């Protein structure tokens, strides 16, 4: 081959950066250009195949998350459900937004399944995680802690966003109250969250300061 630069570029594209001595006999042969091009094409095919497999796996996870999220128990009956699985489903739905610049820290303790309304709890995790993403403006750390505390399963969603001003902290669970610009929020998100938590005989608490906001949901293991 008569172009050392072209050879170097081709080898680099194939991921060959060192130990090229093994390739020298090939590069000196009469069919060097053909052989190198064939090797390059095969390497690209393998890379494309890996990319396709990765994309298919991610698509499958998203489809599963959407199916789980959309599933509705028309009877409205309580059922045993795993809280952590529900949270992971919501995180999968928000994968694209989170990967822009939000680090997700999972602090999951083993917890038992609890009697609950899973589809409604999904709305709780969706609202809390979405609010956290917005508060951080796609940059920061989202920490989700799940713990077993005796008769309770406790979920804490913490973000490193701007925080909630003290003067409005007591109003955030009121219906139609929002600090978002017109058209960006109905003011019903946290009101719905509170109603769902109340339906589960649970509690929701909030702590906030500049750079840290934590919503804590306490759910009884037995819902009577």
C-alpha cells in the first residue's frame, strides 16, 4: 500500500493502536489493500452489530417500563407489590432525561412486598422524580433511598436542586399551587401525591434547603 497515513487511519478506525508488528506481513503482501479493507469492513460490521444489540436491549427495557406503567387494575383491588421495582420502572422511563447530566444514586435496602395500589404508587414516584429533574435543570444528583423501618417501608427522593423557599414550603401540597411558569405545571402533582399517600395510610414529609430537597414517603407494610 502506498499511503502510510491511510493505513494508519484504517488501523486506528479498527481499534488497533499498538502491537502492529503482527500486521506487518499482511501489509507488505501484494493483496495488502484488499485484506486490510476486508478486515476493516468486518470490524465495522461487528461494531454495528453490537450497537444494534445494545439499542434493542434498551428498547426492550423501555417497552417493558411503558407496559408496566400503563397497566391498570380495573378492579382497584389492593395487591402485593415491590416498591423498588416500581421506582426502577419510573427511572427507566426517564432514562433519556437523566443521562443528560444527572447522576442517580440508588440506596436500596431489601424490603418486603407491601399491600398497596401499585398503579397509584407509580404516580407518586413519577411526580417526585419528575419534580426533582426539573428542580436540578438536568444537572445534579438524584438519590433514591429505600429502607425497611419496622412496620414501614420508607422511600426518600433527594435532589441537589435549588430548594424550596421556606415561605411556600407549607403550600406545596395545596391543589393548583405551582411555582412553574404558566403552561408548565397544573399545580396538581404534589396534591395527587399527598392524596395517594393518604389513601395508603402513609405519610409524606419534605425537608429543603438550597442545594438539597428530600421528599420522604412512609408506607405501612399492611394496608387495612
